[in-house]
């Protein structure tokens, strides 16, 4: 399990630069920022996953769904990527996706493969935590 978690942390670090290269370009112009509290709340799988990393989190919301996400500060998201709800790493709004797809083909393909690998590793951690495949 320790090795799986190590690989997973590496996989989060590997996908982050490509995503952030594009959020830096696209998000400052955004008129409808997606980091509202509803999107920053953990679902059951997130909690299971994060607790298996031994980084305890709770699901308790402390503000309205449509208010700014509790983890957002003046520098952007305050959480390391592996501790964010997973949707924050796999969901890309259309302008962000367009920007990614317009990047160098090789970089985009490499990113898609890294994201696929991250999802696979995360499923492995979840399967290990629950004792069955997810
Ligand atoms: S990811 Fe998309 S919706 Fe969210 S802040 Fe950036 S541009 Fe806006
Ligand atoms: S956890 Fe971070 S990335 Fe996700 S909605 Fe909140 S501020 Fe945005």
C-alpha cells in the first residue's frame, strides 16, 4: 500500500503542471468561477481516498453551496492537489479544455495518459481500502 500511495502522490505531481499552465491562461478571464463551495465538498469516495492517505478530512460544509469555496484564497486553491475533491482534478470546463487541446499535441497526449494513470492508481487505493474493486 505504501508504494501505491507514493506512486499516487507522484502521479498527482505529474498532472499538475499541465493543468496549471492552462488554468493560469484561462481562469483569470473567467466570468463564472467554478470554485464555489458545492464543488469544493468531498464526496464519500474522496473521504475514503484521503483518509487512506492518512490525511483526515471531514465532509462538513460550513457555508452556502454557491459561496466561494472554503479552500480558495487570494493565491488560488490552498490545498495540495491530492487533498482536493477529485473532481477538481478531472473536470475541465470547455474553455479550459479548448486551451489544453490547442497546446502541443505531444504535451496534450502525455497529459491524457498521465491523467488515465492517476485515475487507475486512485482506483487501486480505493479498492485496497474497501477490499473490493471500484
Ligand atoms: S476552470 Fe473554467 S470555470 Fe473554473 S475558473 Fe477556470 S475558466 Fe472558470
Ligand atoms: S477545492 Fe480548490 S480547486 Fe476545488 S473547488 Fe475548492 S478552491 Fe477550487
